[in-house]
């Protein structure tokens, strides 16, 4: 098996995932995943596709991610890993799809409109 290259996106984050056979080492932006994502919830989200497909410890992942915040980045990484695993074995797709890991979340930040302070918020109305 050669290196599998897949892309994951979420909000303003873009993650390029390179998956190859190995011992389960995950490197994000040339740093260890535990150093990059310090909280347990974010680390769980990185390993979620591996846990669902029982492939934890079988593949090494090198990930380049940029843009957005931590939650957007971790969900972009999760989508990229899921797509790479499906590329390796198409039988994983129903498992990952049932958990919602194969769908690209299209929700983006709404743009700010002119004449108001934020996207939906209006300036205070003064009757007199």
C-alpha cells in the first residue's frame, strides 16, 4: 500500500491527510497529535474513524491543516481520515456514514451585511 492522500474541509479549515500503513502515529503540522490538540474531546475526534473501523494502530497519518479554529480543524481532519479509510476499504463506508463522518458539513459563517453591526444583529432602534 502506498500513501493515500485525501482532503477534509470544515468551515474555514482545510486538512490534507496522508495515510500509510504503520503503528498508529499521527503527526499534525509536524507536531504530535497530543501536543497539537490538548483536550481529550479533540483527541477523541481525531481517532473516531479509526475506533469505528477497528483500525487503531494500523495506519500512520501525516496531516497538514490550516485555517479556522481548533474545532473546525479537528472536524476537517476527521473527514479526511474517514475518506482515506474508505479509499483503503470500501466496506468501512456504511459504518462511517451511519455516524455522520462521511458528510461534509456545509455550514459556514454568514457574511456581515452593510448597515448593521453583525450578520443578523441590528443597531438599536430609536423612536425619537
